[in-house]
């Protein structure tokens, strides 16, 4: 993996980590705050994993925390939100941030998939594909959350939260 590509990947992941941290700070709902904190942690781990690749270039071994965002944990949080009958009064600026983060996740998924196709090193290719898969799950989660806050009367049962593990 070229140094410039590695820097781009680390930069993308750090940007996403910061965006999720911002969402967590701005969120008044404890469940959403928890989801955003988990996502920020995962994005930070991605940045560290790619940063480690340069240090371990000869061995090509990188430790990555493969603990996925647990679908059941997310569903519990989302069902809890629904059961609370809480009406979200989220400012437009925060809704726009939800949408921007969702769109960045889609861009990152496509970027990692394309980079994996071009990557000759097997270990790097596998890591890129793993990140693409995780970004896809993040995209679906953010899409569902965006739809939920944009149409608060929509129920959790109607949302497609089972898309997280696609």
C-alpha cells in the first residue's frame, strides 16, 4: 500500500471518528450517544490499524479489534427509544450532520472496495475489505437513524434495522 493511500485512509478514519464524537457530544439522548461513541471508537481503531501497517510493513501483521458493532445491542437501544415514545426535537444542523456522516460512510465503503480491488498485498486487501464491510454497516445504521429522526412518527418496526450486518 502506497504511503499516500495509507495517509488518506488514516485521515478518512480520523475524520469519521471526529464526526461521531461530535454527534455523541451534541446528542441529548443516552442511547444515541452510546451508539455514536461506539462508532467513534471503531473509526479510531481503523485509523490505528492503518497507521500500524507502516510500522509493521515487513511482517504485514496488524492487530485489529474485530469486535463488531453488536447488532443486538443496537436493536435494544433503538427499541428502547421507540418504547419511550420520545419525540425527537433535533435541530436541522444536527440532522444535516447525520445525513453527511451517512453519506461519508457510503463514500468510504466504495473507496475501500475500490482500493481492495487494486491492492496486490493480500493482508492489506483483506483489511480494506473488512473496513468496507464495516463502513457498509455504519451506512445502513446511519441511514436508519437519519430516517428515524427525520420522520419521528415512524416506528422502529417499520425501519429496516436488520440491514446493519449486510
